[in-house]
C-alpha cells in the first residue's frame, strides 16, 4: 500500500522538524496523512500529539470493507 510509505514519510518529516527546528515549529499543517497538533482544546496547551487526518481514517475504513 502506498499509504504506508507516505505515512512513514510524514512521521520522519515531523520527527526531523522537531529535532532540527524545535517543538514550537510543529504545526497542524505538517504531514499529508498524519499531523502534530496540540493535545486537547489547544487554548494555551504546549503539549503535542500525532493525529491521523480525516482522509487517512476514511481510507482505513474504506479498505476494511
């Protein structure tokens, strides 16, 4: 599946960005299939988590049929 390679590329991109530019450089715009976003409501939150984009979740359920 092509998606697995692209997901791995997203992960590596986010990982390298974190290492090279720091925590504050991570945004929800990073990654095609996964993204680093604030955890919870995001109002002043400084913690981040990786989330699957809705398009990835749709593909997972589509392929599970």
